[in-house]
C-alpha cells in the first residue's frame, strides 16, 4: 500500500524510541524503531488499561516511495492512528 504525503509527514513527525501519546482520548505507550539504515521502520502502540493495539511497518523504497504494511489489522486503523495521535 503506497503512502500519501499527509500520512508520511505525520509518521515522520513521530519521534523514534518509546513514549506516551493520546489518541481518541485514550493513552497509549508508543514505540517507533528503525532497521536496515532506517529503510524499514516499525510503529507499535498499546492502549494503557485497554485492549487496543496498533502495529505497522513502513518501508522506504529505493525509488523514493514508501510502502505501508499494517500488521494483521485494517490499513484504515493504522492510518487514522498515525494521523491523529498526539505524542507527549
């Protein structure tokens, strides 16, 4: 799934490492990491005190494009999270 500029800007604005964030009034523990000289990036978010979980991989292609791969969840769910989460 290719990535639109608004999603990519929101994803890139999230810091690397572990931190807290708020999405739809709920608190999350977020971890963003990178591999392969940052060509592969992973975002995981776990709702604190709740059942929600977000997981995705983003691949930076040699062409300059980015490819989004949600982990066993709808693409719309991860897109909405990244676009609307507010990191601490």
